[in-house]
C-alpha cells in the first residue's frame, strides 16, 4: 500500500517538473510568469485613517479640531487649573487634540461613578479608568476622581441593604479598592456628591444632619456615612485632596448647610480638604451669589474648586443654533465669572468645564459649552481667554 502511493506521488512530481520547464526556476506554477526587466516602482497607497472617507479622498469625514493658537490652561497658568470632562472619546481626535491644547486637568464624566467602577458586587472595572490615567500621564494632565459616594449611578447593591454593618463594609470596600488602586495618581476625589437636600434651611441649632438628602447611604448607615467616606478615602490615599461636591452651591440656603457641615466635620478631624461648587448655571445666574459662596467657603480654610461649570442659554431653542446675541450674552456671563474667579485665585484651585462641544453636553439643548459642534470656539471661549478685555469690548467693564 505504501509503495503504491509512493509511486503515484513520483509520477505526479515528474509530470509537474516537466511542465514547469524542467526545474529552471523554483516556480511551481504551470504558467510561468516572466520576470520583469526592471522592478516596478511602488506607488504608495495612503493608509486609510479614521478621518478619511470611504471614497478614498483625503477629505475629512467628521469635524476636525483646528489648533486655535491659544490655550485656556496657559492663560490661567498663574491662577488655577483649567479642566474639562473625560470620556473614552477623548482618546481620539478631534476631542483628543482639543483637550490636550486647552486643558490641564480632566474629570471622568461617567466612567468612575460607582456603578461603573463596581458593576457587580466585588468586581472592580479598572480598564477604562486605566486608559484615562495613561492618556493623562502621557500628556501631563491632572486627574480628578469623580465620584465615590452618590445617590445616582450607583448600581443596585451599594448601600441597598437594611443591615448597617453590611452597608459600612460596602462603603469601605468600594472606597478602599477604588482610591487605593489609583493611589498617588489622582490629585483630588469628589468623595461625597450631592448629599444635601435642596431648599432645607439649616435649623437654629445648626444640626446639618437634618438637611441631608434621603439616599441609600443615609437610610442604611445614617448621617455618619459622610464622615466614614472621607476617612476611608484618606486611609486609601493620604495625599489626595478630598472634596465635598454639590450643585446650587450659590443658593444661600444650601451654602449655609454645606458650610455648617464642613465646619463641623473638620472640627472633628475628618479629612475634608475642599468644597466643589459644580456650577451648572444659566445665563441669568447672579454673579454676586456665586461670590458670596466662594467667600463663605474660603473662610473655612478649605480649597474651593468650580467642578462642573456650564452655562445654559436660558432662552435657547433646541431646534435652532444660537443667535449672535445669545452667544455674546452667554460669553459675557462666562467673562464675569472668570473675572470673579481670578480675584479668588488664592482659594480656587481649579475650574473644570462640564463638556467641550455643545452637542455632547448633558444639557445640549441649552448650548452650555465653549465649543460649537464643529469644534470651533464660541464667543464664550474668547471671553474666558481674556475676560477683562471681553467685558470692556462689550461695554460691561465697570460691573
Ligand atoms: C452627568 C453626566 O454628564 C451624564 O452623562 C450622566 O448621564 C448623568 O450625570 N452632577 C454630577 C455629574 O456630579 O456626575 C453629572 O454628570 C451632572 C450633575
């Protein structure tokens, strides 16, 4: 059997050998291809990039960020850090170039929220934040951790128990794992977010615990969850600045509660180093109210940061783009705020915008950002770059 198949193989090989020109070259093809006399000059084919359209033309498919030649981070280098949000989309252009040119710190919009960090109990998802940290470290950008304890985007198990000890263990475990994993790499954490109720005045006896929002953590642990969160975070990274972060902080009623809470906690030795005023304003915001709160919080001896700034155009209509009048009106509010922030540079560590282009903002219907959807800077950008000049040019210098 073996010798028969060997014979068959020999005959086939002989046949192929004869056809291929008696072994003159190593080709096994039956139709020999003549060698070209001169080697062909290779014509370089451009690598298709994500920006190139399918038709093969080099015309960019989507918007491109054209360098402006100025940088907000540089303009404020002597005052405070200038930040924006990070999403995984920040890793690719045009967002990437914009962020690198304009900002020197980032806050993850969603990827570090409790439900993202610990999607199922005991399982921590570090992949997306790891990529953010790598991007930030390669580009000399600082990172803010947002957020550890919140009533939203916190999954179905964290704090969702009537067993107090179990809830404390969950709190400790979440904070220790998340903060500990990035020890030394995150400059500040929003440890507790939005824990104070709206419209609940501080009682005459100063008991701020009566003004806390009904959350899963308040129900399961009681008001102490706040101080525990700060202590766990501090143990996990003693060098990180730890913040209490909230919205409507220019509302006097809420500001007084936060003031009392932070004062009380600090007197008890709780490691709380900063107050974050989110800054989701609209074009009717009272600059005076913002100043009052910055002043009040600064007097506590803590850092103050504007952590999520965006200014909605109150009369914008979602179906139309902004009119020139609306853009300028929004820009003037931004300019007034930045003029104020500059005056408090000794207390303000950072001003972070909650978004870059309007269409990606969580309040996109009100056009609150500094960049248009095609990545060109709006009036607001120039207003912030030099607020005094912008206000003077628009006849509001004396305000
Ligand atoms: C927002 C994000 O921008 C949205 O993408 C998400 O759907 C909801 O949360 N206060 C905060 C931020 O502390 O985390 C919120 O961010 C906006 C309000």
